C-alpha cells in the first residue's frame, strides 16, 4: 500500500467479543499486516496455514480489524456454499456485519448496511458480468482455499485492490497455472508438526499398504484420472485389500474413506455392507437434506464408516473422526493434506488419529507432518512436480511385509523372508543364470507350505495365500533383469504358481 494509505492491523485491539485468538494466530496477523503495509497497491499476498490451524478465524479477525482501521469494506470469496455459511457465521461472531452473495441473491446495490460480503466465486462472477452487483469502497479481497483456480476469473475486477489468498498448501490445483503468477508475497504460518507438538492438532499414526499403480493415467491437470482410478480401485482385489486394512487398523473406529470415483465408492459401500459394517456413501449428487442426514448420522454414530468422493476435502469439520483412509492415489500435495487434515481436529479424549494409505501417497509426499519447504514450492512449482518420485521408483522401493494374520499360518517356518536383489547379486557373482533366483524362491515357498500343512490339500490352500508375496518377488526380479513388460510378468507369475503347486504335490507323493 502507499504510505498515506498504510494500515497497521496490529494497532487494532483484539475483539472483546467472540473467539479468543491463539498466540500463533495473532503472530500470523502481525506478519500479514506487515506485508500489507509494505506492498504496493494491487499487489497480492498468499498466506499458508495447515488445515485445522484456524484460517477462517484469522481472516475473520483480519477483516474486523481492517474495516475498523480503514473504513473500507472487505470481500471474501469461497468456492463452496458450505464455506460461505461457515465464514459468514464466523464473521458474525467477531461482530462483522456481513451479507452472503449466493445463487438466491439476484441483485446487490451497495449500501452501508454491510461492512463485509461473502460470495461464491461462480455466483459473483455471473452477477458482475450481468452488472447486477455493485460493491463500492472495497479495500481488501480475501480468497479462501486460494489454490483452486476458479478464482482467477475474478482477479480482473479487483486489479487496484490488495488480495489476500489463504490456503493450507500454496500449490495450484493445476500444474499449468502456478500461484506465483497472481501472488507476489508468501506468508508462512505455523507448521503442522509445531501445531501437533503444542496440542492444537492431533498426531497422525500412518499405515501404508503397497499398491501397484502402473495402470493409473495422469490427466491434463497433473493428477490421476478418475477413469483409470475406477478401473484399479474398483476391482475385487483392491476392495478386499481396503476391507482387510480397515479390519487390521481401524475396526470399531469412526472412519472416513476418500475415493477418486463414484463407482469405486459404491463398491466400497457394498463390500463393507456385505461384511456387516454400518456404512454410508456420499458424493456431490446428494440432495442437501440427504447430505445433512448422512453427516448427522456420521456425527452421532461412534463406529460409523463414511465412503465419499470429492465432497468432504474442504468445508467439512467433524472432530470425532478417528481414521482417515486414502483409498486413492493423488499427485496433489494440497489434496493429500486436505484429506488427512479432516482427522486432525483434537478433542479432550482424542489426541491421535489413524491414517491408512492405499495409494502410495506416503512414499510420494512423506508423512503428513513432515517439514515442507513452502517457499520453494511457491517459487518453483514445476521443479517440485519434476522432483516428485515416479510410481515406478516408489514401487521399486517397496518391501513386502506379510500381514500378521497370514504370518500366523506359517508359524512353523523359521524364515519366511526372501531378498530377491541379494540372491540375484549372488547368482551373478557365481556366474549362474538369473532363473536360479526364481527357483530358490519357489523352493522356499514350497517349504513354507509343506511345513505348515497337515496334507497336500492344506499345503495347496496355503500356496494360494501367497499371491501378494509372489507378485512382489516377481516384480523385484523383473527390476533386476530389466524385463518389465506386462505380458512377461503375467507369464512369469503363472509359471511360478504352476511350478510351486507341482513341487508341493511332488513332495507329498514322495512322502507317501
């Protein structure tokens, strides 16, 4: 801002009404105020704070202080009706008289009845285009969930006004539209780990289940397509893996499941329903009353399971959630943080929550509370995307670990592990053919089945339980031999199973 228009929000006392601010929230307001004071007119600020840190509280208090200090009005933009209502309620708690501009509001003539307007981005854009809305004396525009690109269409209407964007992740939802094109300054708030350590957010315990993502396709927005996700996550094996993960790590806990397709979510619903669990499905097609009823049920039911698609990542706050299941893969850091953040709210008896990852997201982004260099991501988003681990590299690093329930079926065996890479190196150093590695693996699997079976049929049944282990060994063998075509891997797995079963039968025939 120019010097004569400089406004110091820190000089305005905290409100005696409504919510009290935490120290880190007041510190954030100080940082934002300083940037507003030193930026030229029409320069924009982006503020980053983790989900659960109280971004709405912060920008509501900024609005109150700004209006009081400047005498100008504030416009707050959101992309969803739920966020509009939440923001309006919060502003009212802080004593800021405000008006929501939604689809029901056809015209707005500027007057002094309101100090602040809260608008849906699409609705406001339509009203401005039709010249149905007149809002004068706007000094500050605040954009909630600023990483969404739908807001860009409104920037042309506010070229002479400072804009404050707020987001948990200063990384655009589209790889082609970096945020540094619209924002000149980035203000970093408290980190996730700091908020956890200080008791403002719950601590996440994360479990990751290896998933082969080679069939997924990346769309023009830089994330995996719904179609390819539906094909992978909708199949029987993945549905069973999800059910097993829930029963191992979250049974009896209130659980929120995120999917990347409606068909997948309905499949999850059917799978869990058939297993006797109390579950509901929710997506954006649900009528408003149905959505309210489902969320009311979810809130009031201790062991409720809610499977959803793209509707609860923002504008949804249910502190009683105990487990978040990522039944999808994503290349969006913003989405990763948003989904996990839905479980991070604390309660007197809830200081931790569980995350179950079925999309290799942990290996792609790290733990939810790991340090993130937001300045680097903001300044060089393309480099960040280029540096993301590919799915192939991630899968190469996977080491299969047999579930405890399955380990118990092989309790008579001293060793159930097999290091393919190590055995391959031994074979090469001894000038042996690489196929000896596969034979050694088959020998070990056959031994495991025979040692833990009462008869041949029992041993063959045990062999059927080793599919995941067999696929993992074959995958690592293919990396060693640099033969990774789909047809070759399918043939190798079929041949492995045939030889394993034949070896088991032979062992029992000889024993007889």
